[in-house]
């Protein structure tokens, strides 16, 4: 039994709230974490990047433009890249109004604030290091923040934390820096590449569009660095029929903007 399944009630895949429950609250905000908790979803996914003055913040795009009011607050600072703004500047932005008036005033959380909220709800964290090529050293820095928040103690590391990235180099760095931390590689590498990846990643996390029954079982036949079968968490599945199809492939987890819909669609008992 994989680590995810072992820690999970019921037979369906683990459900992960993508960027928080981001169909219902502005993505990657504390409100999206709260929404996931309200829906009874215990895994949340986020995206971590770095500010100009070296703080880690939770945001998906490399620009602040789509999900904040940065254009109004800082006109003339195009293209509004995260790395060109200080943490204090980013803290002034409204990261909720674009989603809906009810969410006006939501902020871009720091990683510390985000992890504290996840802890408050006793949730689990699938943390994505986003665009690591832009932020040298972000892996160690992320692990340092997690350590300071108490998230690298045995309880968290064993069952409540996975650090993932599209960059295999980044995932390898996380593994080498803190070998106890579980890791995930985003994408769908060829099966012939899996022996090399299984040295440092516990999960292979592909787009659901790239999946087949054969691929999922081929991945799960490998053993990861912690002595368990490699897991597969598929993203981003919102449609109930697609969720059922993906669950039917035997994936360990489904990452979704609509965790309530996917949980209902894939419930087996
Ligand atoms: O967790 C998987 C998924 O988040 C990867 O894609 O672009 O939403 O970060 P993206
Ligand atoms: Ca992500």
C-alpha cells in the first residue's frame, strides 16, 4: 500500500485541493485553504516563489498581474514579476477582488502564513516549488521555512508533506538536502527514465490527459527512495466523469479545483 493510501480513509484516491479549493475561493490565498477545510478536504496544493528581497510567497504565475490589483497599485512596473517586488509591496496587494467582490482584501500569503493556516486546520501540504530556475537556492530556503514552522519533524514529514516541482533538478535538490522529505516530480516521464527518478522522487504527478492504466501501473511498480511504491497524483481533474476514469486507472491522488465534486464522483463506499 502506498503512503498516501495508507493514510487515507476509504478506497478512492486522495483528493487534493488545487491552489486551495480554487473553484470557490481565490487561488493560493488563505481563504482557499479555509474553503478546502470547510469542505473537509485535508490535502492542499500551492505554488511557492520568491520576492525581490528574498521572502517566499504563495502565487502561481511568475507575474502578479492576473490574480492581484498590482497594475492599479503599481502602474508602470510592467510586467509585474513577483521577483521584482518586495514582500512589503506584495503585502499591499488585493489578491481576492479579481475572483469576486466577496473576497476583496485577500492577500498573497507568505509561505510562513500559508503553512500556519494549513497547520491550524490540521491539513496536509503538497507544496510546489514554482519556476525554480528563476530562484537559485529556493529549495533549501523552502526547507528552512518548513523546518522553522516545525514541518520537518517526523510527524509532518512522514505523512503530511510532499514537495513537488516540474524541475527534476529541483526535486533532486530537495531530496539531497532533506532526504526524509517526500517529493514529487510533475509531468509524465518515459517509463525508461523512471529508474533514475525513483532514486529521489516518491511521486510522479502527470496531467490526467497524459494517463493510461498501463502508465500508472508501470510507475507504481517502481520503489521510491523511502521504500514504498512510487505514487501517482494526477492533475487537474474537475469533471466527474474524468475523475472516475482517472480513479479507474488506480492513481493514488487527484488534484482538483473542485474537491467536493471529485470526492463525490470517486467515492467507493
Ligand atoms: O499540482 C499540479 C499542478 O498544480 C501543476 O500545474 O500550473 O497548476 O501549477 P500548475
Ligand atoms: Ca501547482
